[in-house]
C-alpha cells in the first residue's frame, strides 16, 4: 500500500519538475514509491537537520596550544614553521 500523499517513480519521472517544485513548497515530506514500497522521500532543504561540523584537532596543533607562547605572534609563527 502506498503512503499517503506519495507519488510513484513513474509519476516522478513523467512530471519531475512539477513534483519537485511541489515538494519544495510543501511542509511535509513526499514519499516516492516503487510498486507500493517507499524508496525515497522528497523534502525541502529547510526540513533537513542541520549538519554538525566535526572538528579534528591535529596532534601537532594540540601540542602547540599546550605550550605557552612568547606573546609575540611572529616569533611563535616562525617557531611553528621551522625551515619551511
């Protein structure tokens, strides 16, 4: 049985632009079915959960943060850069 408010792959293929625009204006997800089984969902971007950035602290940077600086930015940068 198809989900309420759903469209079939055939309908999506036939009227892609119209269906995608409708899904973009809708405040509810639009399931896409294949032989009665939901295989995808069209939703507007604002309904997607916000991505959380995962930051990786490099070991070299962690060591640098742990060391007290001289207070002079250029000297500290030269020390980090070395012979580069």
